[in-house]
C-alpha cells in the first residue's frame, strides 16, 4: 500500500478539510474524520462552550480587521504615499500595526487556548469511553450475565452427591488488580465534562466496585444445603437461602453497572457506528440480567417497581437501535459491519426478555406509515 501524501500547511486540501469539518452531516462522516480533533472541535457536544468562545473570538477579529481596512486603510495609504513610494509596503505595515496588532494577538491567543482546551477535554472523553466500553466488552465476551443467572438456578453444590461448602468468612475471592486505571488516575479531569455525563461515569465505576464487593460476600457465603431447591418460585418474597440472596445481588449490581456503562458510552462516543456497536455489546449482558430480574422480585419490592419503569425504554430504544444498524448506510456501510455482525444476537436477547420479535417493534421511519424492515443484504450480514 502506498501512503497518501501529506497535505501542505496551506493548500486547497486544507480549506476543503476545514469546510467538511464545518458543514458535513454527521451521517456522512468517515471513521478517520470522526477521530480528528479538528472535526470534533467544530462538531462535538462536549466542547460547545469552547466553540462559543472560539466564535466570540473569531467574529470580533474579522469585524475589527474589516473596520481597519475600510476606515484606516485610505488614510494610511495617503500617509504612506506622501512619504516614499519605494518603501510604501513597509510603511503601510508599520502604520496599521498599532491598530491591528493588539486585537489580533488577543483573539489569536483565545482561539489557540480554546482549541488546546478542546483537545485536552476530548482526550479525557476518549480515555473514559475506551475504559468503560472495554470493561463491558470483556464481561460480555465471558457472558457474565448468562454465567451468573445460570449459577443462580444451578449452584455449584454437588460433587458425587456430596455438598461442597465454603466456610463462612472465606476470602477465596481475591481481586487486587487495578481494573480502573483511567478512573483512578484521571477522576479529577471529570470536572470539565457535563453533569449528566459525569453522573453516568461515576455510577458505572461505583456499581462495578459494588459488584466486586458482592462477589467477595458471595465467596464467603455457604452454598445451599442438600435437598434444598436450587431456585425459588418467580417473584417469591424471600430468597430460599443466603447464597441465592447474595447471587441475586451480584446479578443486580452487574445489571446496574452495565446500564450506567451503556448510558455513559452513549454520552461519550459520538461516532454513530462505534457508539451503536458498543451499545449492542453492553445490551447483550444488560438484557440477560434484566430478563432474570424483572420477574424475580416480589411485586411489593421497590426494586421490582424500579425495574418496571425501564421496560418502556427498552421496548422503544432497543428496536430503534436495531433499525438504525440494519438500515442502509450508503458509502459508510463498512463502518457498520461490526454492529451488523452483532445485532442478530441482540434480537435474540430482546425476544428472550420480552417474548416479541424485535423487527415488529422497529419504529416507523420518517415519512413512512410502516415500520422499517432492513433489506435482505443487511439482514444476511447481521446473521
């Protein structure tokens, strides 16, 4: 492969790139453009305040330059012409500098500061987006939701008809690794982000740490006794034993962590194909936990009421996500391949949770009275 030639500092390509950064619709962005600091400076929702400062620096600068040129230039030219024709250019520059120099320097300084601050802030966004999405991806790769739900229904209790017991207070679960290096070393940088984004990020890490605490408690809980049922009836008011109670807490903490992680990823990642793919990966575990939890707690349990509030959102947001992924994307089709390859599993988890086909729940596209159904090529790609 031959490397593309680097564009010169000032060239037609440079102006074309700047124009694309200012005017190109989000749906037509390429992957490399979505990662560019220049493009993101003009488009990202995370730097709206810096964009405003940039605008208030550029507009007065342009206005002042025009005033100087149209008002001060005639008199300056007259003054220069009266002095010497040979040195007119240098004299013109010397005459205009006292008028333009300070304001130009101040505005350029503000513009440079705004761009540098935006670059730093976007770096913080990328760090947290990468760590959160990677942690959730690892959990989905190991299918933690399926694993813990399966363990709840079939505890690791029997070996040759002998109950294997863990002594109370056992510390067999030891997790001393540093799983959250970005959060641990960059938590102070969160103050530059919006409050809602900070809330979702903080919730994710808090629930993940609570999940680890729940696993430690589970490891010190005695396994079910012989002859005891492995799981209780749905919506029972009490757990059959402490081990099942601890395991249900583990599943609940995992669900809350993934839910917060999904919301954080949706806030942090703005390139739609990447955001969609990461959201699907998170939902695979989140829906598995939800399918267990929303029929698990008793109707008078406050957790049951809170879980019911989420059902409407899932029934709206998950089919809408499926519709976006499986719809045609024109020239950017390759950017959606990863999401397309995963979306069929999302449809299966959705049906497992709610008993409905996800395609039937896709909202109608604008200008259409029927739900959007992906064309055959897209569906085959998803499968």
